[in-house]
């Protein structure tokens, strides 16, 4: 039995009387890339928000990195890197200011050094004074990812990181996720693109809040001829 | 997870940078107190002249005729009516056709000549107390001069004695002594509502609208840190705006602060906190910036109308006074007027300070309950 980074059961969320996430179980093994598939409006974002304590589940229980998702959300926030679906860094701050701000919020030491390192790694050190709002879509995603892993989280929750970026950037992003995973990072990534399934170790497919299928990538492909789900 | 100064510093710094880059908002917050004060300030008549006046003369002699001519010529009064009594003068005052009625009583001349005290009656529309004291002064000077000049021949022996007359003043219509000067303390309050309720709720809702709030909340921040980070710049802006208003009032319009400055700024700080709490409440209720703006106007309008800022509080109907008693500005206006115009001390303003304290505590507790660290 592998160790689980995320282990939640019967997760349910309602908005008004509408059930948006219905009785979903998610088990993410440590160090694996876990794909989270589903069409628009199927509840992916809502689920991820519940995992990092941004939304309170109406029912369900479980842990993220051993911390209770209901009671210990502050501890979870410290150890999770969450990348929102929509670019949500501050448009009117520069690239450098955004990274520095994030480093400070996570209580890191040597903030300016760490910031410089991160920018060099990103290849943005020459544009560090450019305001984040003026970056192109692909660069915004890369900045967001860099800011997300800055505090060396134990788990990454990425909400559709490849939506709206070109194929080359998409490939590069998955290469980066592969490298992070090899270094031991647990990654949960939601996406629309079925062809990204083969880069995940395990996956879950939901539609309108309900579980459709889950398991290791090979199992799921064998069972369902997943490509037809698209 | 404990309160962290590193996080707080980062949050405040972020707000300051964003504020600095938001030129339009910044300019507005600096210009607002200046423009408002100029508008109201120049509406205050600095050098009153030719104020409409009615004269009732019950004593028609060479002396009273000179006196009336003297009043006419001195420039302060402009005699628009000569009435014969019969309560006519009351109507003129009430209708605002004249600001003053000067009444020369029976036997005025004879009494002055005999050295018996006789009183000129000045009835005044006391809407503007400074105009009234100006009128008393002018009437006194003119009457003294006329009497001395007219009586210097045959009755020259009277010259050494002080002229035997006095002035009785009867104020009408404004028992509170409401004045346009009163606008200045209230204006500080209005500007602080602008800054607190409107300018704070807008960036907060913008943060929700753009989705950056989600990012911020997914990080390990405490609600209290976010709040303090958001309000700190506005506390300083509010204090700065109050200083600007006081400075312009003092040096451009010669409206001094009679009371204790630190007491005044203590109360200003309390009122700033009150409005910031309201701004936070608005931003938790509003779904977008348009709604936040509408709600701020909803707060601002009754504050202008029902608090004694524009219109005397006692003159409002009972139901309006009851609403007014629930609005923080009502108390701030009284406190600021007391300290600035009357030199009130802590014990004088306490009856208005404790309701304001109560309101601030209630709003803040409510805000802390409503404000959450999640997106629900
Ligand atoms: N705060 C909210 N209040 C009410 N309904 C909401 C709220 N947030 C999401 N929903 C609804 O819940 C459903 C699931 O939304 P969610 O964003 O989780 O889907 P998603 O799988 O992330 O979709 P997408 O692929 O478009 O990002 C949608 O129908 C959405 O309209
Ligand atoms: Mg989504």
C-alpha cells in the first residue's frame, strides 16, 4: 500500500440546491502525477478548492498531507502549491514584486536571493520589472507555476495549467511536471485534454459532479477506450 | 499559525505599490479634500457687505434720521425696508427677505440726550452667527459715532460720557447657532466616509473580481493580517486628508481649531476605523465593483442628509432624527464641531463619543464574524 498525499472520501459540495460535487473519493499516492479529467462545469475547480481549504465541503472527510481538510486548512495552505485556473497574480505588480510577495507570504528566508534564483530559472531575470499583466498567456502560466513551487510545497494542485497555451508551451509544461515528479513532488492536475492522460500515473474522470471512472492510466484506457469520452 | 510581521509587511507593501500605481484613485483622494473645501469654503461669505436689513423707527428725530443714514452709508447693512411694526418685521425675517431688523424705540433721542440708557433692538436671522456678531459690532460703532457727531454742538457737554445707549440682540431661527463654518468639521467626516467606505471597498471587490483574492487566500495568511494590510494605507490617507482640510481651513479661511488637536485626531482615527470596517462589510456583501459603489453611495447619502452635516439636526422630523442617531457621522459631526469650534474637552464630547464607540465596536465585531478566510 503506497502512502497517500491526498485521501478524501464522499466529498460533496452544493451551491444552493445544486449538487456540484457529488460523493467523490480521491486518493492521490505520494510522488505521483494524478490527472483530474472532466468537461466544463463538472466540478473540477470546486473539488480542488475544497482540497486546499478555500471552500468548505458540505459533506465528506479526509486528509491532505495528513492534515484534516475541514479543521487544519491553515497547515494545508502552507504545504500546498495551488495554481488557479485563471491567472491570479497581481497584474499591476511587476514579475519580481509578485514573486517576492509570494516568498514573504510563505515566510521564506533570503527572499531577494530566492526571488532572483526563481527568475533566472524562469528565464525572466531581464524582464523582472515588467508588470505581470503585460505577459503573454504562456509566460503568465510559467510565472504562476514558478511562484507556486517557490516555497517547495509537498504537493501541487494545478487547475487546468495547459488551457489556452500553445502546443509547445504545453509540452514544456508537462516536461517540467515530469521532472518535478521525478524529484518526488506529488501533483494533482486538472485538464480537458485527453491526450494528456498518458503523462499521468493515475487519473479520475468526473462529469457533472459524479464519478465516471478512475484508476491507473493503463487500466482506465483498457477499460473504457477513454478517447471516446471526449 | 501565529501572526507574522513578515507577512504583514509584505501585504502592506503590496497595497502601497498598487495604490501608488493607481494614479486616478490616488489623485482623487488627494484632490477630494481640497476641492470640497474650496467649494464650501468660498460659499462661506468671508467679507459680508450690504446685508438686507429692515428698520423700524418709533422715534422720528434728527438723531434717528442720521442714524439711519449712517447705517445706510456704512456698507455693512443695506436698508431695504422701512416698516412700521405690526409683526411685519417677523414675517420679513422668516421669509429670509431681510437678515436683520433694527428697531429704534420710542423716546430714543430724548433718552440719549437725558443720558438715560435706551436700547436699540437688533433682531437677527442667526443662521450665520458670524454675520450677527459683525452686525452688532457695526451697529454699535455707527450709533456711537452718529450720536457723538450730532450732539457735539449745543449738547457738547455729553461728549465725555459714553453714549447712553445699548444694543439688545434677539436671535431667531437658529437656536443651535448653525453656520456654514459648521460645514468644515462635518466635511472631514464626509471625506473620511469617501475614503473609508468607498475607496477601501473598491480594491477589495476588485481583488475578488479579478480572482487574485483566491490566490491570496490559498496562501497561508490570517484574515487579520489581510485586514490590517488592507486598511493601514487608508488610515494614513484618512489622517492626511484631515490634515489637509484643517490646514486649508486655517490658512485660507481663518477657521482655527479651538480645542485640543490630539483629542481631535484621536476621534478622527476612531471615525476612520469605523468607516474602514463599513468598507470591509460592503466588500464582503458586494459581488462586483459596481455594487460596491452603489452600496457606498447608500451609506454616504443618509450621512449627508440626516446627520446634521447639512441641515440642523434638531430641525429634522422625529423619524429622521431616529435614523440619524444610528449613523456614525451624526456623532462625529458633533464631536468635531465641539472640539474645533467650541474648544470642547473630552468630558464635553463624551455624550457623543460613547455612542460612536459603541457603533464602531458593533460594526467591527459584525465584520470580523462575516469576513471569512474562504471563498464561500
Ligand atoms: N461560487 C459558486 N456559486 C454557484 N455556483 C458555482 C460556484 N462556483 C462554481 N459553480 C458552479 O458549479 C459547477 C462546477 O464548477 P467548476 O468551476 O467546479 O467546474 P470545472 O470542472 O472547473 O469547469 P471548467 O472546466 O469550466 O473550469 C458549475 O456549473 C458552476 O457554474
Ligand atoms: Mg475549473
